[in-house]
């Protein structure tokens, strides 16, 4: 089991989500602790290489895996998640 941490930006994005979506996102965050035995993750490419994403409905959670923990740095709707 790995420790899962959210950046300040990800925590803010989580709190801005619709209340009906937050429990679903929270369940996915809890599942991430079982890395790498979790289905539905996808390695990202291009300028996001080295990061992964997992989806739930129209929302995406983007994270990086280190030796000690999983760092979630973005939670957003799929139409906005890869913009920046």
C-alpha cells in the first residue's frame, strides 16, 4: 500500500467539484493506495510523460508515482484536465 497525497491545487480542485461527484472521486483516491494493483490507470505521454491518469465518469485524476507515495496534482473534468 502506498500513501496518497494531494497537492494544495488538487485539494482546491476537489473542493470546487460538484458535491455529487466528490464521493466518487474520493473512492478513486482511496483505490489509488493499492498501486500498482489498480485497474483503469493510463500512462500519459508527451509533455505529461511520467504521469498517470485514472478516470471516473467525465472526471480525470492526474498523478505521479514516487518510491514512497502517489502525488495527485490535478482533478478536473476531462474537457479541462489536459489544458495548461
